[in-house]
């Protein structure tokens, strides 16, 4: 594992509870079908009610679509301007010397999304292996009620360039021998079988599929082994010498792929933030099915 500090076990987190430097964030958000006639693929619903029912003691709650996404676009979950993120993370107590741990319920990809966002801002964080499900399954303590929060802090970003790319960069990358574009969605969405909630069914031409769902252990909700992940990527031609662009529906589940690629030692990896939420609705760009 390349970056042991990027992953934390439930037992390691349990030992950290009460540490004054700990900044523990629940990142849970679920997506639900949009109302009839809506032009958005889904509605992002913060997991705040579930958080208030039960969460890891001391955790604060981060609403990705409320505070941590660009509000100037209809696209879901888009990276906002850096000043917005600095202010939002500062309100939630993230400042110098903090040890950041992220977790989510249901899937780990909301926490890996925040991990990737923070990484792009120059802040290293850890993802809780197995998320809240594993924590509860082990009988570890929880608390209920609203977040107590952390004292406000000053968060100053130190941006790492190149971790996000736009549609134009993806268009230029199609067919380039030194680049591989990775689709993290499931089979039907990748192959374009049936209607797509994103718009036109299909995928970015030439992209290969390494579904995020295949990179987690369905039994324990943790990540699969690095050996298994490495084999899955290599089988699709995703090798460390390539420039890798990962995408999905809204730039969320693809961060599971990016997390595993990072742990495998890949350096030249990036996220197409708008993903199929943008691509499938733009008739000027090509799409592929089958």
C-alpha cells in the first residue's frame, strides 16, 4: 500500500476518538430519482437524518451538495471555487495540525470523493475502511443528535494541479496511445443497455470499464485487496505508464478507482469531474455503446 495514512481501520479510529486534533467527518449522501419532468438525472439527499439518528461519537456532518459543490451549475457535485471550499472547511474546524478522517454510510465513495477533493487542495485525509456499516457491525459506540461541530478554523488550500479535468481535456485524450479513460459505472450503464438517467446511453468512446463496485468487498464493505485491484486494472490496459482519466456518472464513484490507483502507486491519475452527467447530454461529443 503506497499511502498507509490514507486508510484507517475501525480499531485505529476507535483509539483516536477524543484526540483533540481529530477531525472526523460523516460524508453520507444518497441519490434518489428526480421528480417527474425534471431535467436532472437524480436528486442528492444529505444523510443528515440518518446522521442524527446515529453516528460515530464526535463526528461532524459534511453536506457535499449543500456546502461543497458548485452552486452555479445544474451538474451535481461539481468542484466549487477554492475560496468556497476554504471557507466551508474552515467552518467545520479544519485547520493546521488537524488529522482528518472521513467516513460514509451505504458506500465508501462519498468519503473517497471528499478524500480526492481534499487531496486536490493539498490536505491529506484518511478514509475509514468499511465505513459506518463496518463500525456498527462490530458493535462500536455511536451517538445520536445534531453535530456538536468543531471550533472554526482557518483552512488555507495548497492546490495540487491536475487532479481534475474538463470535457475538452477528455475529448483531446480520446484515442491517444499514452492515455486510458476508465469508466467506473456498472455494466448496463457502461454498455448503454436501456435508458440512462444521465441522457444518451453509453460511454466515452474508447473508455474501458473497471466498475467501482468490483473494487470493494461486498461482504465487509471494505476495499478489495491491492493484488485483486491491480489485476482488474491491468486486464483493461490500465498500467502505471499511462495517463489515466477516471469518470462515472457524477464524479463520485470514480474516486474509488482513483483511491485504489493511488494506493497501487499510479501517479498520473485524474478525474473528469462532470462525467456522464455532462457528456451524455452534450450532442456535440461522441458516445459509444455495446
